[in-house]
């Protein structure tokens, strides 16, 4: 699933790219994200709290970890310097052991004199096919 950056010329409506953005996510990676983000909510870092107090089967990943992982496909596909918008909705929790695959699909292409504006949908699913993140991205690709 190699990702090739779209150009103003290669971006066409309906084009899709896919990438595994997290393979068998570990508790260690979730805790590392907590440290990087400063979000030490025990739902993400404390197995006993998550199970005994909150009633979850385990700790789970931060939504922003899922968004950031998904964003790696978006920036690969459009180039970080070309991205003008990116927003998502967190649809389902991400658990330790999950493998996440993101897909970006171009839904609109508007060609202008100096650039091409591209709008796309973004969706990330776990290994069961459950949608964990969905959203949109926009980019201005220079000619």
C-alpha cells in the first residue's frame, strides 16, 4: 500500500489511496502518546481504572492518536505544505492490538489558474472493518 503524492495533474475525482497507519497498536504506544500530548487521563493509561472504575475492557487510545495516525496518510497523499483543512469525527474506540487502515478518497477537484483545490473524504477502520475515524481533508495542489 505505497502512497504516491497526488499532483494537480494526477488528482481526479474518485481516486483513492490506502495505508496501514498503525499495526497492532501497543499499550506502550498509547502511554507514549499520553506523554507527548500531556493527556494522562486514566482511561488511556491505567488498566485497573479503565476496567474497575469506568467499566471498559481495557485502556483505549486517545482520539487524537487515531486522528494523527490517519493524518499520516493525508499528508502523504497531499503533501503537508499543501494541506488547507483536515477534520475528523471519532466514531469508535481504538484498543491495544488494533491495526488501523486509513483511506483517502478524492470527492471534488476544482482547477484554478495557479492551483487545483482537492476535497477528500478520510476514513480509518480497524482490523474488524469497524470505522474508528471519519472526516474530510482539503488541499491546494500547485501547478
